[in-house]
């Protein structure tokens, strides 16, 4: 049985509502999904316990907090072996500027979403952090001109 088969329509509606507003109380949820507050509470707790809900967080305004530049960076590793990939993953885990990192098939090994306050910070990140790292062979950067859509919501 697939993981998604373990949740029903009420669970999906609760998840959809919570991903839009994680501050909803069980009373709020009960009114929106037509279940009692106690049923919503039990379902929410089960969804958390089973890992369907991994956590709750605030969505911060990147521009107002001084990170207006969004950069897409592709990285090719110097060698393709497990140790080199691990060293690169270790590096990424220590870099708070990296918001997303994905291993790829094809020409590039990784694609990163990185936020920086300005071009000088981006240059320092690439030239002083990524390029000198022993695991990295090649880096390409692209600056995002406009974000048309940005979401972490799943299509429930």
C-alpha cells in the first residue's frame, strides 16, 4: 500500500488547510472539514506521528530581511564517487545561504537555490566557498530576475 493510500479525504483536507495556514486551531479545522474538534485533533496528531506533517514554520519575507537576490547555481563535481559527493553534501549542510540543493541526472551534478544580500556576497560565496572546495570542479550561476511562483505546498 502506498503511503498516500493511508490517508482519506478528511486527512487530505486537513493537510491542505494546514499547509496554507499552520496556525489553524482544531476548532478552526473542525468548522472547515465538518468534523468535531476532537476528531481533528486526533487526525492531526496521527498525521504528525506518522510523518505526513514534518513540522511547522513561519514563511519569512526574504526582501525585508535583507536577502533580495535569489541565485540558481549549478555545480559539477571534480570526481564522481561516493566520498566526493559526501564531502559536497557536508559543505552544503553548513551553508545557510543554500535554501535548496538537488542532485541531478545529466550534465550538471547539483542545482542549488541560494539567497544573498547582494552581488558582492554572491561573488564571495562562489569564489571563496564553492570553487575552492576540493569536491567542486565547475560552477555556473544565474541570478533570478523575477520569481513567478514560489511555494512549498503540495497539490493535495
